[in-house]
C-alpha cells in the first residue's frame, strides 16, 4: 500500500513512481541492469519508458498482485494521474490497482468504466442499511436503539457513514433522550464539515457551493439564469470531482442535490457570511426561475422563503388556480398547509382553493371546518358571492357523503344569479346531471352534462370536465349506446393515459376501466384496476371509489381468485360505512351474492340473504312502488333473485325479474332491463327448457340489439353465456364475427353435438361430472368418494340435476338422456 501524503506535490511523480519501483524490485525477478538507474538522478523519466519498465517487471510475476494508493486526493499533479492512467491500461490481467480518494481522481473514469478497466465505488455504495446501523452502533459501544430511533437516524443521515456515526455518538451523549433533530447545525457536524469541506475549496468553488445550497436541487440553467454563475457546468464537474456529498436528483434528470446535512451546514455558513436578507433575495430569484420553467411546487417553496409576502401570496394564488383546473389537488393541500388561518381569513381566494382541495380529496371533516370559517366571513362582510360559494360547498359535501341527497333530489329550475360565480354555476349543473342520472332520467342527465361542457372548456377547467365525461359515458351505456360510450371514453382518457395520477386522471381512468371490462378486454381493465384501487381513496367521487373496487373484485373472481375478490368487497364496504352510501352498498351486496351463486356456494348465499335482510325485496310490487328509479331497490331485488335461483325457486324469481324489467324499460334504462330479462332466460335454460330459452334470447337480441350485450350482462345474468353457446351450436343464433371475437372467452368456438348441448349447457361442470358417475350405476356414497365431496353435497347436486332435467330420480334421469340420444 502506498500512503500518499500531502507532500507529494512533484509534477512528474518521480517520488511516487520511485517508491513503486523499489517495492516491485523486492518481489519481482531482477530486471535488466539499465533499469536499475531509472530513478538515480533528477532527470525526468519519459512516460513511455516508465510504463514499459513496470509492464515488463509485472508481467514476470506468476501470482496475483494488488497495488493500493491511499489518500490519492493529496496527489495534485495532473501529469502523474495521466501517467498512472496509461500504466493501468498497460498492466497485465493479474495485477489490480486500488485507488482510495476523498474525491474523484482526474482519470478518464467514464472511458475506463466503458472499457471495463475501472470499477467506481463512491459514497452512494456505502450507504448504511438498518442492519449496518445497528452493527455500527454496537461497535461504538452505544446503547441499543429502538426501531423508531433507527428509522429516524437513517432518515436524517440518508445512510451516510460519517453522518450516521456522528448521529449515534450524539444520541449516546444525550443519555437516551430522544433526538428529534440532527442537522447541519450540530457541533459534531460543524467541526467535521468545516475541516473536510470548506477549508479545501477554492474561492470560486466555495461561492458556487454556498449559492447553490439555497436550492433543494439545481442544474446548469438554474446556476446561470438565477444566480449568474456563468461557469455552471464546469463547477458542477468540479464539485462532483470533490465528492462533496453531491448526488443526482432521482426525480429530475440532469439535476443534482447535496446531502441534506451538508446543505444545512452550507446555508448556515452562507447566512454567517452574507446575512439572511441576501439568502432571501436568492430565494426570490430561484422562485422566478422555477416559475419560468413551470415547476410550481419549487416556485412556491422559494417564494415563501423570500420574505416577500405579497409576491408569495400572488404566486400561491396563481399556482393554486392552475392546479385546480388541472385537477392536481394534493399540491394545493400541501402548499396551503403552510398558510395560517389568519392569512386565509384575509385572502379568501386561497381559502376557497383550500375548500375545493379538501372537498374533492374526501377530507370532509377538514372541509367542514373551513366552510364554517367561510360562512363567518360571508356573514360579516355581507358578501353575496361568498354566500353563493357557501351554498355550493354545502351541496358538494352533502352529495358526496349522503345518498339521501340523491333520493330527495328534484331538478333546480332557478336561473343563475348575477352574484353566483360562473365556475359554481357550472359545477352545480354537473351535480344536477349526476343526480338526474342516479334517478334514471338518463336523457335529461345527458343533455345537462353536454350543455355545461362548452362553459367548462372556455374556462379551461379540465378537472370539472373530467366529471362531465363519465356522466355522459354512463348515460350512453345505460341507454344502450355502447359504441358512443367507448368513443367518448377513449377520446377523453387516451391523451392523459400515461400522465400524472391526479383526481382528474382517476375520474377518466375509472370510466376507461369500465369500458374495457364491458368490451371483454379484461387484461386492460385489470391493469387500470391495479392502478386505481390504491388511488381512489383520494378521489372525491364515491362513484369512482365504488367502481374501482367492484370491477376489480369482479375481475379477480373471473380469474378464479374468489378469496381476493371477497376481500376487496369487504374493504369497499368498510370505506362506505364512513358515510350514508346505501346505493353503493346495494351494489356490494348484489356482487357478493352473485359471486356466491356462480361458485354454487349455497350456504354463502343463505348467509348474505339473512345478513342484509333481502326478504323484504321479494314482495311482488316492490319495484313499482317507487315513483322514480331507485338503483338501491333494483340492486337488492336482483340480489334477492340470485338467492331464489340458488334455492331453485324459479317461478318466484321470474315474477320479480319480469316486474323489474318492465319498470326499467318504462324508464328507458335499457342496459339494466336487459340484465333482468337475461336472467329470466338463464333460469329457463337451468330448468331444461333449452329450445324456449334460445328462442327467447333471439327475441331479446331483436329487441335490444347485440350492442347492448356487454360483459356485465353476461356476468350479472349467470348462465346466459350457456344459452348463447347452445344457440350457436344448434345453429339457432347467428352472431357477427366481431361479436364472437369480442366474447370468444365466454362463447368459445367448439361445436358440440345436440346430446352435449342438452347436458353440458344444461348442467354446471360439477353437475355434469356427477351425472356421468350416476350413469355408471354406482351408489351415492361412491359418487361422493370419486368426486371428493361430502355425501350431503352429492345429494344436493343430484337434486339440482333432477330439477333441471324435469325428473324425480336417477332412473328417470338416465332415461331422459337415452331419449335425447335417440
């Protein structure tokens, strides 16, 4: 090992290479005599000769050799480093050179790494993990840390070895007292950083480092345009070479950041040398720069630290307006958390943005608190415009938290008053459209939503537009205009598909997920679902929350993961329990019992039926008792029908379904009426009325059109796909190739014999398996053993089989099949 002291300042590097020469002579065979005089006088050795001498000597070695240069940063000669680089390239493969330095040596490291000559290990590679920290703490003899202390130290030091060690020593000195802050003002760090950083910087580099420490991250453009550092790129390279705890900003390509502890230390030095007013001016310049490049968050951060309150509030108001129109609400909440309630009382525009952000990110309790502040201001000032905002936010919070608002809604007929802000009037109309849709007045909802769109587009209010679009799409879908729904959704979502996941993105992505599912593009729907479920809790629209969870659960169930599907529904139910969301809860109940029916879980169906009191929705005339469409009632009637199907009480189920379908058709809600009528057909098919079921299906296709048969119709009418397959296989139903391709996973492409149709489409997979065993003449006990189910379950399946075949015992069942074959 060669320890390079600060005395190694010779330009040619003769001292260094002479030491290396002597060391190698001790372990290598004798060289030719002329080489012994290589360093005997003061003459400068030619680079090529020196390299040739070492290459020949080291080639003669028959064992691996490692040459270590320690404290290499003390070597200032560029010529020596250039010579060493050429020597490294000439070394034989069994010789390795290790260079230890506090900053990067002046070698062509990029080229050397590309050529496979060099491996660079820097401070980023030495970051400590939790296990490393605990071992280090034990090594220095400090008391054992609890989990929270370990996390706190690593967060404050970012795993930097020296900073971590100093933090542990400081914690030890505190005699176990919790250390909440370890920063650049700690005496331990001041001593270390003052010696290791500041004292070895040139005046120009010191100025550069101190000025750039004002920013959380920086690049060349910021250095030049904000701080007038013309030598930005050169200094960045010099700072990097010094290894001044400078790393790439992981969130910005081409940007750099100091270690937080170093940055705090540098800011303290900058304040001592120039004063706080100087730093505030730098923050002002930085804010203006960030605003010019569109980085609103950093612009606000520096504006707040500039001490120019008027500028800060002006920028904050402007940026919050931009964020709100884009639907980027989280930054509004974060930025306004730094503003006191006293300032919000004075600057009501900021108070309004805070209310918007809290209301539309489901922070309802906080929103209610600030709404009371707004009401007090409006009363004191007798401000009619603020009073309009108060009524507006009251309505938003009521609708978003309480389904009863949907139940008691009647269309507002009052004209906009002059004191009502345009944006308030526009969103009130969107709420009207939404409530009309919930009441089943789809054509009116569609009209209102379309009428308000031009006003929102003129205001460039993309966030509110993202509410109008799903309303239009859902109206199209429920009115049987599936193609229009697909086109409208794709047009709205595709431009932002890969953009920032804001509440606006959530609204449109939820609509796109539903459209993908309805078109049977399950992989695409699932991809969006996995993105949406973690995000929708921050969406204001309960519709988006419910849709994301419900459709993700259904997709899970289709894939055969019933356990995860059930957990998603339970999680959604917990979310909905925080408000009065009866309509959405009814959707959960319907989906729960639908999945249980598909899985033939009779006991589970019974439990759901009892738990949610579905018996009250089995009364004839229940649906028609309402004056208008109530989705909750429709969903729970359908849930009760699923239970009746599981109990094979088909007649009662059909009576409820026909009543429900008639009511839905009368209201023009075609997609839901189609689901009710499709269930009637599925029941007929379950009963063995194959021809009748197929005939009814052809009539249904004529009445509603194939375009209305989306994936949800197949899933919410269990067994409908079997009727389609039977009709196709018996040449009773002709389907366009596009429809068959779209639903190929449901309809299949294999043709079956009429005997197969009568059995495989009539019975479930398990029932068909049991029937084949029954035909072989074995006992019920043997059927149970061979099929791996309990005897009671076998008897239950046999009972269902007999019902579907219209027979009363196994002999009649076998005779039925023989008649079909004949």
